[in-house]
């Protein structure tokens, strides 16, 4: 037992020591910058803060009113709610200590995952440890800490493959079930692109293995695909508790609409093989010297696995040069390396036509296919290490100590890369309240103007070596989305999430980004923007010329960088009541009305509203809404009492979403699309109690499907166990 446990204890120690500077002498926050300020600062810390605050109240965080004009945050699967490492640490610790624990344990899982793969490939224990540290501390993994769900997902690729390969060799059902369990654990990270890449790797590897077989090739091919498909179906069904909400958000996002096509504009080419020798061979983003507009960003694609492993990859090819194409397992890995490298080329790839077909078309940044190449290079390094280790062991008793020193040397090299690349700050600095907070704490909804554009231009110009905290300070002082989640300040800005509701995304892209031009300003656009969104506070990094705003404060973040806070002079609030409406049916209709009309007293309505009600919205009635009394206002529930002097449309300025339900005096009532973004309900004249409730119906359906699937899987397991010894 000691012999079995010792390598895992060593791997845990390696992970804990590698990240020692993160928690000693005090806990630090990771603030490594990238475009938009950095996902870890601008998304993952705020998401974890919101998740933690909800869980500690016994609430499943399904919807957040604080970001994206109201956002189905649970549907953004990268919240990682069902990853036990994430949830348990957040329940016990503060978000910064929890993040450190999550990083240490995620790398420990990755180390164990890679180590087990080495053992399945029949490497010695020391060689398996070398494979583990090579893959786990490769540049792709280290740089991906800022994209934490990606990191958690790629850490399980070796384990899923190892169990699947063990099943392929032994045909024992237990390994099939373990592969499914590992894949479900991977799905819990919420980064489905890497889960898809894992499945593609399994299909191609075992499909090629069947084709290389001497007999019954197509029978074996069909059997391999069928078994993998069964595992995938059960994995998805068991993960339904998360997947249903994510699919619900996805079908309402631009990725499934005709508004615009979401794709990464950058591609790699054969020259990217040079990143095998150094992650910043084309330039260093930290110093502002990387050609971002022509090459894939290093954190989304690099083959660098470390200087010591490079030597052993070379030794692998030297030692196996005569048998490389004769050894089936070596050949399979080599074929997969070539295929996934070509996949990563995207527009330059001869396989590019595939990316117009689902599921290829659902994901961005095809350079992420390189993670399979990184794993295969790590495997080749492990084989090379093992060949030399076995050969030298026959001659010298001290060989293991020498090779252990090589592992330590590799870890030290990657330790240097880790702490060169990443930036940190104290948790006190991260959480210190900005001066702007005192002016916005009672805001209905804020709008952070063009911080992303400023951050991106600054990042391209100077990187983040000279002033690593400037991006954090910009995000904090302007309360940019999603950073505003840390202060419970509602924001209109679309979430930093890669998936947003398409209506919000389109409205933001077509209107919000062009509100304050230097010349040729259309004041109707600005006025109607406030009317539609309910924004009453604007933060910016420059002076805004507007007759609709007044300055509340301005102050320096840096000597030449100021934060400006403005208040809308005539805010409209959370709710409006309309007795006049205009029917719109296209995006052009929306834009025309926003540009040419004053929409303060006129609702924009759509074809989902019955014609009989549309016809009643024909006259403006001043002060038709009276005596509003809010009884409840939280993330998923709005309850109020009011009195109307006429029939009309009450509009709730929160992003419309399928799970929302409305009630008038306790009775369900239809919700209509209103003002393109909001929710409208028809009210008759008189006093009413109104409720808007974000239901958990789809979440509960997901729970039911997941529980039923686990039960069925367990029954199948018992059947197989009875039929054949596991």
C-alpha cells in the first residue's frame, strides 16, 4: 500500500511546493493581465464571489441581476458549481484562499491523471512522474491559470484516455465506467470545448487503432465508435443538471443566431512548431512585444513542455527511429499528433471545411486543439526518459537519483516561467473599495464605457511588466463588468463570459459601443439607450460630452489616467408603464426607432404580443402609474404593489429569459418581449400585486435526468458484474 500511495504523496507535495509563493507568507491574488483585463480578474474571482455568497445562503446561483443587464449565470458553465474542488473550497474559505486551494488541487489532479497514464503505458514509476510533471507544468497549463476552467478540463484528458485505453486492452467494464466518471468530472469544470477535444481524441485514436488491426477492421471500428458513443451519452445525461441550463443559454446566444458568426480570426501554421522550443519565440506579451493581430495568443496555443523534456523527446525519436512506424502505439500517437496539429491551423487547415459543421462550429480558438499535441509530446518525453532510465539502471546504482534530479531541474525551470509570467497582488489591494463606489452604491444600473477598448490598447502598447496592477485598478475604479459583482452593483454591460444572450450582445455591439462619439452625435440614441436599459450611472476613463449626464466625480488612477463618474439627469428606473407602443419586427426597425424617435413614453413591442393588445397601445397617458411599493427584490424574485390609472404594458428592465415567469395578483400572466431587452406584462387599470420569478424548472429537470441516469448506470453496472467478474 505504501508503494502505491507514495507517488501520489510526492505529487501532492510537488503541487503544494510549486505554488508555495501564492500562500506564503500571505495569500495573494492572481492578476495576470490579458485582453479585457484578464479573465481571472474580470470574471473568475467575481463569479466565485457571487457563487460563494449565494451558496452560503443556501441558494443555487441560477440568475444574477448584477451583471449583463440580468444574466443566467448558472448557464455560463464556467462557474464550475458541480466541481467538488470548487464548491467545497468556496463553502469553507474566502475566495482568495479558495482559489489557491483550487489551483493546488487542480494541478494535483492533473499530476495524478498524467502519472496514471504513464503507468497504463507501462512506464516505470519515476518515468511516470516525469511524464506527469512534463504535462502538468507545460507552458500551456501554466499560462492557462488565467482561464481556470480550461485548466481544470485539460487536467482530466490523460485520465479519461488512460481509463479508455485500459478498457481497450482488457475489455473490463470497470474501466469503461471509470472513463465515464472521469469524463463527467471533466464536464464539471464547465469548459466544454476541452471535453469535446477529449472525445475527438478518443474517436480518432481508437478509430485509427481499429483500422490498423489485421482482422475485422471495420467491425472493430464500429464497435469502438459505438462504445465511445454509449459512454458519451451517459456522461451527458448524468451531467444534465448543468448541461440543460448551458444549452438553454447557448440557443439564445449569438453562436446559434444569424446576427454574426463567432469565430477566432487567428490561425496557426507549421511555424508554430517553433513554440516547442520556447513559449515566447514570436514575442513576449508581458513586454508588449507580441504580434497579436497575426498570431494566436501564447495562452491559447503553445507546444513548449520544458527544456529537459525537449531533450528526452529528441532521445525518444533517436532510440525508436527503426521501430517508430512498426510499433502500433507509437504510430497511433504520431498520427494523432499530426491530425490535431492540422486541426489547430483553422483557416490554414486543409480540414477547415469541418469547422462549418457542428460540433466543430460551436467553438472558438481552434489553436486549443494543440493540447492533445502537448500531451503526446509529454508521452514521447516520458518514453524517452524511460528508455534511458532502463538502460542506465543496468550499469549504475545511482541512476534513479540522477534522473530524479533531472525532474527537479525541470520543475525549477517551469517554476521560473510560472513566476515570470504571472502577476500577483495582495488580497487587501484587490478588495479595497474604489472611490467611485460611494457614488454608485444606490444605482439602478451602471454602464462602464469603453474600459475594454482602453485596456486592450494599453495592453498592446506596454504589456504588463512595468505596471502589472494598472488593469486591476481600471476594472475596480470603473466597476467594469463582471468586477461589479464583488460590490453587488447592477451593471448593463454584457458579461465577460464567452456566451451572452444574443439580444444583449446585439444591442451592445450595435448601440452601446457608439454612444459618445467625438462628433456627429445623435442625442436620440443616447437618450433612448437610457430609456431602454434603465442605466442611471456611467463610468468612463475620459470626459464625455453629453447634455443627458452630469459629473459626480473625477479622480486619478494614475498620473495621466482618470476615472469619471456621471449620473443620468432623467433616470427612468427599473420599471416603466406604457400606454403607447410601436411594433418592431427586425433589427433595422429597432435601430430606426432608437435613432429617430423619443422612446421615453413609447414601448417597443414585437409580434409575440396579441394584436388585440397591440391595438390598445395607441395613446400616451401621463402619470398612469402610481404608488409603487417594492416588497421583495433579489436576484431571482421581484415583488411589488402598484396602481394604474389606465390599461397598459408594464416593462421590467431585466434581460428576458425563458425561465422567467410573471404573476398578477397571484395568477400567471404571459411575458412579452418589450424594448428589445426587457420583459413586458399587460396590466388592467387598478391596484395589483406583481411578481417576476426566475423559476428553477429547467434546473430541476436537469437534476431529475442526472439522478435517473446515475440509477440506470448503476443497474447496468450490477448487471455486468453479475454476468462477468469485473
